[in-house]
C-alpha cells in the first residue's frame, strides 16, 4: 500500500508539470483576460491534467492514510504534500469560478515547488507520538493547510498583478522586492537540487550532542555541517567539521539545510539570470501583458475573504482545542503558535486595510505576497530551525 501511495504521488507530480506547460501554451493563444473569456484547447487540456493529477494525489493521501492508520499530516513530508494538494484543489475551485488559465500558470509552479520541497524529507510511515493520537490532529492540521492553500491563491493573483503593474524598464524598490520574491521561489528549487546532489553522493556524518534538556543524543547530517549541534562531537572519520556551533534551542541540522538551500538558490538564480539576461519578473512580463488588473485584484481579495476564516478555524480555534487536550493548556507561546498568531494578525490587518482604508490594487497585491511569505516562513524556518512542541513535524 505504501508503494502504491508513493507511485500515485509521483504520477500527480508529473501531471502537474505537464499541465503547467499547457497552461503556458494557453496564454500564448489568449488575447486577454476577463470574466467572459472562454478557455482555449490548451487551457482545457491543462485543466484536465490538473484535475487528473489532483485525483491521483488524493489517491496517494487515502492509500497512505490506510497504510499508516491515521491521517498523513503528522510530519514535514506528509503535511507539505497535503498543503500542495490543497493548493491545487483551491486553484481548481477558483478556476471554475473565474475561468482564467493564467492563474494556473502562476499557481501550479508554486504547488510543484511545495511538493518537490516535501519530497526531500523522510517518507517513512512512523507511529504517532501520544500528543498526536487524536482526531483533532486531522481537523486542526487539515483545516489550517486548506486555509493556507486558499491564501496562497491570493499570492499567485497578487504576483500576477505586480508583474503586470511594475515598470521593469528601470530599477526601483518595487522591482527589487518583486525580484526578491522570485529569488525566494528559486531558493526552494535550490533546496531540492542540493538535497538531491548530496543524497546521490550518499553523504552522511554523525555527531554526539547535548539537547536543550541536557540529554546526550546522536544526530546524522546528510549535508556538510556548516552549523553544528550544541556541544557536538564529530563521530564520522574525515567528516566536515562545523564552522559554527548552535545553541540547543536551535535545530542545527535543519538550519544547516536552510543555509545550503540558500547557497543552492544563489547559484541557481545566478545561472538563470546569466541565461535570460534580465530580471525573472521582467522575463515573465510578456505573459501578463493582456490581463485585466481589476480582475486579478478581485481574485486575490476573494481568496483572502474565503481563506482567512478557514485559517482562523484550523490554525487558531481547532489548534487551541487540540492543545488543551494534548498539553492541558489552550496557549503556550510555542514558536509555531506565535507565528500562527502573527499570520492571523497580518491577514486581519489586510482585511481592515482593504475594507476600511481602501487599499486596492498594487497595495493589496503586495499584502497578498507578504502574507504568503509569512506562511512559508512559518512552514520552513519555524518548523526547521526553532525547536518547540511542533518540532515533531521535522
């Protein structure tokens, strides 16, 4: 059953890749973007492949649930693949409301990156720790992921708006920050590339170290240790000695992964810029030259309007109920809890500024992009670097 599950996920990933190519083909044939435009043949094929891929990934989710005996959302691999599936599902729903294939061209690469990112983590099915043995796990985590996925659609629409609206003929703060967003997406590719290279090399080294509870433990690195564990002692002969030792509160192994991802991202971004000889956002501009800015602004806002209450239920309300059952307190200022609250406060401010202060158009698009950056920081940096009650997710 586990093998079938993995195969279904692989099929979904390949279909998403092919669908993205067809979405690109559909844009070349379209002369504009509005509510009344019908999807051309390339777009119809892309949407069909996306739906088939989603069904395949849903099959992965169900078969892995059967194999594990619990909802597969209990570690980084499982949660991130579910987040990717929810993102694709959210796009499919939005597509049938607005009938715009351009959104697929910007959404599907994000979903592909998310799933590729997930594939770099251990895929083994492991028993749940006692704190996770609750049906509230399924409710809290899945609802939060679905809320974040809907908010990610707002990011894709906001990104389209900014690529269209920002003048790429001259450098400015707006072009710099938009390109920074593009770089962050390339960094995810850098992580996949670096992880694949060291995995192919079979690289590993072990350390003895002392955790924050003063217990000795052994940790295995799969990349050269730029950041070493607290009071770490290298056990592997001829292994790479860490350049910096981290305090016990920081997950040194996962911080090391983030640093290598940044290195890979910088190299990959440099290669892309060398090939296209312009900013990535400038290279994307021809794809969005005929879009209706008010239309994508509406999609972005509506996505937040739907995603925000769903995220509120999953990440805050259901999370507090589960925390009470698992740890006998509703709130404990765990890093993950704090960043979930920061995310909620940001989107609450988004709604306030949009409704009360009239922040439409480019301002709203920037807020949608920043909101997704916060979500990804919560997923990547908080989960991987900062040790807390949610560290089991690694």
